[in-house]
């Protein structure tokens, strides 16, 4: 029995999934701080779970919480 193929999203699909522009996602890849990605040759791909995990890791209940956590990076 074989496993079903893994679902990956290209950069355009990942940006749409997150509600971000393609250029914002590209800047996050360049400078860091964005979701985990993989390179398959020249293709950049994302696992949907990694995108969702990144969103959940960046949840805050107040701007004070954001400022406290972001200043410790």
C-alpha cells in the first residue's frame, strides 16, 4: 500500500492561503520570520500545516503582548 502524495502549495497558493501578497511572503523568506518552506529545485513550496502553525505561533491577545514577545527576538 502506498501513501497518498503530500500536498504542497506553491508561493502564490501559500500567499493566498495566508491572505498576504506574494511580495510580502517573498520578503519573509529573504529576511526570516516567515513560515517554514522547502526548495524543490528552483520551486519554493509550503506545507499547509506549516502555514497554519506559523499563524498560530503569531497569535496575540494584546499589542502589549506582541511588543513584549517581538522585542525578545
